[in-house]
């Protein structure tokens, strides 16, 4: 049963990752009249959706009893403040990471973003070795070296890429690259930290996600106030929202649930390699549908290596 859950969660993760990257990129580059939606508010709304979804899952596990649900939430969250506070650290990092991904996809095409973001496999492996005392084999370390080489070659500039970047992106590729690299380090640390908490305690993964979402909402609202408070007071919290924005929000909320399930039933390194499968799908759709990526022969060869 656990093996089936492991591969099912990995499959859903590949689908969710590919869909989120493409729809987020499209929503951030789509030209429409009026103000564009604020990424900081989208992060908060996604956290609230995740909390509601997890409460429903706990309610289902409680045999659809409101009394049992209330008891579980009270016993597992309110009566265990120190256990709950442990989630403040990964929650704050995940909130930062989610905001950085919006910045990255506003400045990079979906395919380049996907490949570069796979460096989180390397950071996850390093944090797993240092924090969880995991041991990696020779072939696993070799795979990580090949991954680093592939990402470096994908970022290697060419005349056609410089021309396309000027035409297709109004932002700075350097800003996008720095955002992705920072997200890789934050993802590696937060993922391993969360895995350590999940596997050392008996609390359900849904309770842990409620705790994550609670702190994530608080940190997210702080970010909205600090960075976009003036725009929110002027045009409203949901300014620029449309059907595509809500799809992005739902996919991002789903991602938190799927990743938690993958960490619970598999591990972070396997999660990273499973996510890499979405690179091919993202590249094809980015080229044929979004038309914001022209792969070079070097880039294609490095993707095959990864």
C-alpha cells in the first residue's frame, strides 16, 4: 500500500509541477488591461486554500465528525505549542521560496527555469547528508555532478538566447537566476527540515500542513503589507485576479499537499529526481505553446544528461 502511495504521489507531483510552472509563467507574462495580480497575495491565498483542504482531510480521517475534528485540532495544535512552533522555520522559508518563484518566472522562460531549479536536488542532497546523516553512493554523487554541469550549460549565453531574452522578457534574467538559486537553497533546507520533523513525530502529515499553512499565512500577510501594502490599499487585495490566477493559486496549494505526501512516503532526493521528469514536458510546451523558449543543441544535449 505504501509503495502504491509513493508512486502515485510522485506521479501527481510531476503533473502538478509542470502545470504550475507553465500556468504561472503564462499568467505573469500575459498582457491584459488593468493592474497585474500581486504574487504576494497569491501566496497567501494558496496557503489559506491548503489549510482548508487539510482540515477537510482531517475531517474525513475523523469519520466526518465535527466533535472529533475539533478535539484533534485542539490536542495536536493548541495543546502542543512547541511542536507547532517547530514549523515556523520551514514555513517562513517556504513563503520566501514561493515569492521567489513568481519573481523567477517573471524573468525567465519556463524551460530555463525548470532546468535551473533542479539544482535544489543538489542542495537537498547536501542538507540530507549533513542533517539526516544519509549516505549517497558513487553513482548518486556522479548524477549530481552531471546535474550541475547541465544547469551551467543551459545558462551558457548564446546570440539567439540574448535576442530572445530581449524580445520575450521585460525583466532581468540575472534577477530571475538569482531568485531561482536562492529558492534552490531555501527549498533544500526547508524540505529536509520538514522531512526530519515528519519522520520523528507521530502527527499526521495533514496536521503538519495546517501548522505550516498557519505560519505561512502570517508570514505571507507580513510580506503583502511590507512590499505591496500601498497597491493593496489602492486597488484591493484581489486586484488583477482572473480565472488563470485562481488556477495558479489552486495548483500551488495542491503542490504543498503533494510534496508533503511525497516526503512522508518517499524522501526528498527521490522527490527531486521525480520533479526532473517535468523538464521535458515544460520544455515542449514552452516551445510550442508559450513560444518563449528556443532550445540550442547544447541545451538539448544537457537536458538529456539531466
